[in-house]
């Protein structure tokens, strides 16, 4: 403690957040591909729409070799986009709208044209949302009967949704959960 009652260097020995380290490590990789920031990569589905983002991925942002002379952000870049299959025709047709949306996202005319490269896209991560099977009539009746003593409608509906999810898990998930609980018993 210092004479003012504050700890000496409180953050010196704490580990920084992992996001700060990842951003520092990937910054050089993104700059090699022309992305000064990874915003366009992270928000690609929001910029061009979920439907087109499923079949396309930005690869490189190349700015012209003209000196900027400190007059603000560079403009007139070419965005190289990898496109899967026949969607290239649709993206070529929508090129003015896509460029407008990208430039609106950046707030200035960063991109002047799109360069499309046809090829397979990297695999997308699988959805982490669990799928629940619908309950049988007997399971639904048993759940409603067990919740009958609860008089508060909000609590009852929340418990009913929870019960549907618990009872609606697949057999494989239920077996793995049962094995996990056996280990702790």
C-alpha cells in the first residue's frame, strides 16, 4: 500500500483479457491481407446480409498505391471476395449495392470495386444451439400435472418451458448427462 491507501500497481500482476491478446496477435495477420481492422470480417453478415454472407467471405482489401499525405482515410480500395458457386453472378449483379453498404458501414468511400474469386469457402462453425424434440402427449400431460400447484402464471410458464427443454433433449444427450451425474454420486 502507498501512503495514500492505494495498492501498489494493482494491474501489474493480473493477466490481461484474452481478447486484448488475440487482437494484438492477429493485427499483423489482418494488415498483411489489407484489413487494418477486422471489423469487415467480423460483421460481414450484417453488412451484406445473411443470405449472401453464407456463400461469400472477404479475403483481401487492396488500396491503390497513391500516397495519402495525411488527408484522412484511404479511399478507392478493391475488396477481394471468395464466392462459392453460382452466387458469384448474383453478387456481381448486386455489386453497386454491396459497395454502398460497405462504404456506409465504414462511413466513407473505402471500397470502389469488388473482385470476385470463385472457390470453396472455409467450413463455417456449427451452430451451438441445441435442438429439442417435441414432447409426447403423455410427457406434456405429466409436466402440466406437476406444475398445477403453482399459482403464479409467469413462474408456471417459465417452469413449463424449462421442463419442455429438459424432457425434450435427445436420448444421447440425456444418456451423457446421466453418466455425468453418476460420476458425482
